[in-house]
C-alpha cells in the first residue's frame, strides 16, 4: 500500500541532483494526495500525485507535473512497479524539457 510521501521519497532515491520540497501531503478518504516542488539548478517544477488502492496490489493514480514551459498529466491503474516506471519516465521527460 502507498504511504503518504511516496513521490517525495521516490524522487529523492532516484535523482540525487534534485531538491525535493514537500509542499502539501494529506489523505482524503482512501486517497493519498501529495504536492511537491522539485528543483534542479535554477529550474523548478511542481508535481501533484494522487493514489488510491483499488484491490490487492493495484492502485488508481494520477500525476500532474507543471513547469513554466510544460504540463504533463498522466493517470492509470497499475501495480507499484508500473506507477514507478510512469513516474520516472515523466520526471525525466520534464527535466529534459526544462533543459531546452
């Protein structure tokens, strides 16, 4: 099961060059909501992640990432491994977009 702070923890584990600041974390019913501000060098983006367990090992989730130049929105129903892959690819794409 997800715990509050999943996105924050995952970003800090996967990306040493990112500074992650927890802006808002709460539980609304059975939905975990997390908003973080992420910075690398002089660039920043905001990410909002929500997850809710559906059945054993499967979560309904959504991710919105916003930077000055881009916004990405993803959602799905996946096990933790699928969510982690989607989060990583989206974060990496956002970071590449900020470099341009």
